[in-house]
């Protein structure tokens, strides 16, 4: 701003400061009308910042788990869901934009989960479940009919979306195998 005071144009000053020309024009006008005091940051009377170190620590704990760990029916975090979870934990409600800035300050990034192939159920558990279904068919109440489907697509590979992760983290999603048509 001193260059504008020495006679440089607002455009040249804005180029040197790498900011918008309108920002320099407004600052020069405020200085002319109120002196140095008019250039002070006027946000000091806004009160305490919503996002403090305690908020960041709790957000870090939340990001270490998945939404399903905390009772949500989603596999990945969104900024909106993080806002809701933090409010549910007794933290102050923040906007989605504030949550985005907080995530950036923590170094969190949207990353694609890494799919790995392994069957999530042990063989014994799978066999027990199949046996339960067969028993339901044979011994189930007559008022609840058992229906069979002629053909169905079984999607064993979930769609893997992006998730908010802290630095050095990457979500792992178990994908049990190839899709099948039965």
C-alpha cells in the first residue's frame, strides 16, 4: 500500500501485491478517510473463534474412524456429515465452508479408498448363515412365504468413493470378488 502512497497507480500496486485492483482502491479510500486506524482488522469484535484446538482434536478422532463406526449409514465422510457428527458430539455447529477450511488446516484430503479382495466372512460363518436360510424356508411360518428369484445380479464389489482422510491414512474397502449373475 505504501507504493500507492508514493504515487504508484492502484493497478501497479495490485500487480505487485498479487491482489485485485479493487482491494487496493478500497484500502486507499479507507486510509484517506480514516488514516491508519481505518486499516485495522475489524473482525476483532466478532467474539471467540468457533474452531479451536479442542475442535480440531475431536475432528481428528472422528476422521480416524469411518461414519459407520459412529452409527451413520454411510461408508465415507462428507463435509456435511462431519458437521453433523461434530454437533452431535457437543461441539459448536459450523458451516460446510468452515469445516472445509478446518480439514485443510489439518492436512486432510479427499482420497480414493483402496479396494482389497478378501472374503469378509469366514467359511464357517457363511455356512451357518446358509443353513439358517434353508431352515427358514423349511420350518418358517405359513403366513410368511419364502420367495425365490429367477435371476439376480449380485454386486460383490462395492463402488468405492472418495473419503476425507488425514495425512498418512488411506481407507481400505474389502471387496469380496467378482460380480455374479445367478
